[in-house]
């Protein structure tokens, strides 16, 4: 900067990065740049070219984004000598020596978040140019009671803001499995990438100044991130793929965390990363929002509805073998679906809707012209207030739609079938605070299934959505292949049949082995009954979309009064081997035709199990090499080669480690050893992923408690 003769100027600034980082819980962010949270004081020490003379004072300017202005709250000018209560930003002089001055600056708790440029000049009679001091990053502040994202629990702030690893639950309702995930929000360049995600948004590209001015609002920011984590409508981070074909990219199951994905997107000049599915979108979104300072967690919903026509029911059309007719079935029920919850106030809805808000970056349906979902208040979902912003009907259906099965006849007529499929939205799960256990949070989303209150809420949601206030007024609903149904007809349950059915596993379903199970039928009446059973089985994706049929057979069973009988079923490995997807899932269906025309559909989702264990051989200490032993089993009855072990873990190793595994004999147990050198203390998560061309991937993780070097 041009120097003014005898004018005083700031020659140097000490950002007190370590002290401010500790006070603002930002010390984990790497690099020299100051990172602070809004609504909280931070300290700077300024070196001056000479002592200030009365009435000289230092004037500060902070600004963010293009065309920064005070009207848009993206620029602030403030000074020491006149601390005005009406100003947004304030500065207080803490200490002064001859040529140095320590000042404390406080940003408002509703300041725009992002990267700021700070300038100073000294007020005097002489005209003086602003001097650029440097840049700093301002984040949301869950520790500040006046911030909309305030979370009043230190334990929860540690978990939902500062924890850089976590657990994502997948599988099926009866067999929930934990997968480790490396959020890595404090890894090199991640903060910069998260800020650039906002700058790549169409909202920013179309009107940069207005977009930045809205970044004070967690509702606006989370909605923008929800759209940008998927690549639909924009050059967002992750491209979805649900067809089981991952050519030209990485299978969603091979990602162990967000860091590699975000780096790839950034270094690839914002080209979408191939490929993701729901847990990948949720994992990346959690990284971005925790990085920006919003308390966020990953939530898994089992038996999750995808209600395409927004009528709060999921209609499944099946043939006489219980197979889904995909050309007629527009709605679907996924084995599981994963989304996020973030914690903040809803100034747009009122304080009763503050707290956890559902956000979903998986591109399923458009919301106001873009593939995004939320924030939808969890409280609003539980109470059936589906008319409130944003995307309430879609989220309500995911957890509480009515599930209706229709038998489609060859003459194109249909008949409602009693189905024993479990209710939509069960075992809604998230990682516990401070431990790796699973917490069931279904009660936050809905009242107990089948209770009077839950039915009241469902009817309330239907009224809110369709505007059906008068009890006798009927609403026409369009359906696939139909002339329409009355909404009240959809709410009437099918008649419960006089025979019950249930699939029961006779042996644990192990990958590479034959499946042995039985269909157990029970006559509930005191009269004999004949039951014709059509069995079908298919390998499926986790969205329950069938891949290939592996079972097709019929049986006729005579049941005496109150008699139970079992139909044994065996599916050999050779039957499912070629068509099993990486999801390792099989869906069995039994369509039962009972005397007197009753019909019953029994279904079972099977996830094949595998084996991997991880053991740390010795104490883990920062800067000290330690050996890790991974034990695995070839699940197949044949020799396999070309297996690779992928290893990842924030604070444990740099990037990903790839280890070739020696060839494995049929069902051979083998061990692989490698060394890691932890760089950060505390609980650290190590993920391992066994990848093979011969069988679907096998994952495992372990939490390693790393001590500080003495």
C-alpha cells in the first residue's frame, strides 16, 4: 500500500490463531488461516508504524463475497473510538504499548458466514488508503446462545460438530449393520472445498451478491447444500447410480468417507464424482455442514417409502407369485434410506418447530425446481403438519405412509391383498452421542404405530395435504393403470386372512453358502383349509428393485384345524452367485391363496453375512508407528485372487492405503498386517474394505484410542 508521510499505519497483524482457535473450537482446522465462529469475540495484535495520537483511531472494514455492501450485511465498517451499540460488528481495545495494540473483535450472531477480507485505516486529517490485513473464515456457532444454530449440550456439540468420524446404519430392519464413515471435516483443504460448494451453486452463479447476503440463515445454507451435494440440476459433488453398473467410476459401496470424494470433485474442476447412493450423499452432506459449524447427524430409516405421487400411500402391484410389477408400481419401499438431520431454529415457522430438521441430498424428487429436500422440521413430521416448509409431505411419507399391496390380474383388474410387510418407517436410527451404539429415534418422527394418536396424525396429514376438511367429502386419487380410487378407500385396511405366514431362516445366511429356510404357515381357524403357495425369490438392490429371479415354485398345503406346517426352501449358492449385487440382498415372496378367496402376501428381505475383524497390536500413540492386523475369510467354496484391502482413517494415515491380499483358498481364513502412524490423539476410526472381483465388498471398522506422546 502507498504510505502517507508521517501517517500511522498497521504494519503487521498477529491473528492469535492458536488462542482464538481454542476459544472458538476451531483449532482442528489445518493451515495458517484464522477460523472463528460468529457471535463470539476474537483477538488480534496489531503492530503500528508509530503510536496513535489523539484523536487518531483505527477503522476496520470486513467484507465477504462480490459487491460487498453494508445494506446486504456483507460488509461492515467499525472503529475503536466509537463502539456503537447499533453496529453489527464491534471492536474493543484490550491493551496498548508504544507501537502495538491488542483488540477484541465481535461479529454479530447472525453474520453472513464465509471467507472475509479485513482491512484497516487510521482516521486522521490526512487521507489514507485502506491496508489489507488478510483473510479469515467465519462459521456458524452452536456455542453461541444468540445464534440460530445454538445447541445447548456440550456432549452433543462434541459429537455433532467436532467428531470427524461416525457410523452409518444400513441393511434391513431385522439385520441392521454398522458401517464406519470418515467425515474428515478438518482434513487439508476440506473447509475451502465446502465454501466453494456454496460458490458453485446455481443460486450463486445467477446472483452472487444476493446469494452471499443470505448465508447468515441456516435454512438457506442447508437447502443450498442439499441441492449441491448431488449433481442433478448443477455440477454438484456426487452423481447417483442405482442400477448396479458403476463403469467409469467407483461403486458407492467402496467409499469409506467424504474426504476422497470432496478432493476428487475439487481437483477435477467440479466434475461430479461417480458414484453415490443415499448413505454417500448423507455422509458428504454431514461433512460439509459440520465443517461450516452446523450440528448435523446421519439418520437411517428402515422400510423407507418413496411416495412419487405424494398421496401418503405406497402402492405396490404384484403378480400371482408376489413379484413386483415395475411398469405399474411407481411408488417404492427401500430396505433403508439415509438422510441428515441438522439442529437450528425455524424463524420461518415459529419456535415450536426448532430443533432437528430433516435434510436429504439424495436426488429423488424435485423441490421448487431442484433436486433437494428439506429442511423439514422433525416435530412437524411427528405432528402431521405437512403443509409447512420444506418438503413435509415427502418426508412424512418416508416414515409414515400406508403400505398397500394390490394383486394385478391378467384381465387388468386388481384386488387388495393383506400383506405382512412391516410398517413403513421402522428402526429409525442414528449413532449415539459419545459411543458407537445405535439409538432408535423412531419416536421423534411418529407416535407408536397402530396407536390412536398415530392414526389421528395420519388423517390430519391427509387433510392438510388434500384440503379435505369435511369428513364426508371424498377425494379422487389417480393410480397407475386405474381410473382412480377414492382416498377413503385407500385408508381402509384389507381383511385379515384366516392363515398366517412367516419365513424363518434355518441357518444364518452366509455369503457363498446355500440358503436354508422355511415358510411357516398356521391355520387360525377350527376348520381345515387348503392353501396354494406361489414362491418367488430375486436378488435385489437395497431399493428393493429386482435384479434377477432365482426362485420360482408352487406348493399346495392342507392345514388341519389350528395346524402349523413348514415348507422347506433351499436356494443353492449356484442359483444366486451370478446375480448377487454388492448390496448382498435377496427378496423372497410367497403369494398364498386360501380357501374362500382370501389372499396373503408374505415377504422376507435377506442380507448375506460376511466376516472381517481388525485388531491393533499395541498401544496407539501420536507419532509412533503401530501394527494393525486384519483377519478375513474367503466366503466362497472356490479359490479367489486379486483381492485388495482399502484402508482409511482421519488422524491415523494420510489418504487411502491400498494393500494387495494374497490368493485365498476356499473358505480360507487369512491375516494381513500393515503399519499406521497416528497424527492426532483421541478416538479415531479406522475403516477397512475388502474388494474382490469374485464377491461383493466386505467392510469393517474399529475405533482406536490414540494417546498423546509423552
